[in-house]
C-alpha cells in the first residue's frame, strides 16, 4: 500500500516519525514535506496529499499540522477526499468503518505520540463497512447545483423534507 504524507512546519516532526514507522511496516511512502520548522502554508500540503490519493498515486494519506483542522479542511477541498481530523481511537475507527476515510489528519500540538501510534494502527487496519453507509458516502460527492437548490429550500422551510433512507435499510416492522 502506498501512503502519501505531508505536514506544515507545526507538524513535520510527527510526519517524519510517521513516515519512518510506515516504511518499517513495509508501506511505500510518498513524502510531500515539509522538512523543517520554517513557516509554510498548510493548505499546499493538504492539497498535495489529497491530490496524490484522489489521483491514485497513493492509496491513503496522512496529514499533520498543529491542530489537524486546517490541513484537513485543505485536503477535503480535493474531490474524492474524505479527510478526518481525529484525536482519539473511536473517531479514527468510525472514520474508516463508516466513512471510508482515505486521508487522516493528525495534530502535533494536541495529541501525544502514544495516541498517534494507536490512531495510525486503527487507520491502517480498519476496513470500510460499506452496507448502510455506502449510499451516504456517495452523497458526499453529489453536492452540485441541484443539491444546493434543495438545501437552500430546506433552509428556507426550516427543515429537511426530502431526505430518504433506502427501504432495504429501514428496520423491519
């Protein structure tokens, strides 16, 4: 499995350690930098990892910044990316199991190293469940003009009225 990694100046130390762990476990690593504490703009690194995953150059990605939030927002701008910033195991598990998260965002300033190691293991070993989550996942990429129009109308009405769960996913009476 190929994994793209990238970080800004506030996350490069963890990124370097993560890249080495991945290599030691036999993964191929595409390292997009940065490699020092010299200030850089985190969006560029989120975009690079996102594009590598979305284009198929990498199977998954890991991005790191000070908080994990900004770099996750950047990665999620890339069509096809489902990047989740996580700081504890259950969120990491759900991100993979329910949302088929393909890029993991981590925080160097807010998450201890032992937790980072747990989150990596979960991200790399947890499969996507599919099932009842598959149709919801597809909706993440349907947001175009028609969806925007429906959403704006729902906001005007103060409610969502046209959301439907496929019949085979509803509980049996």
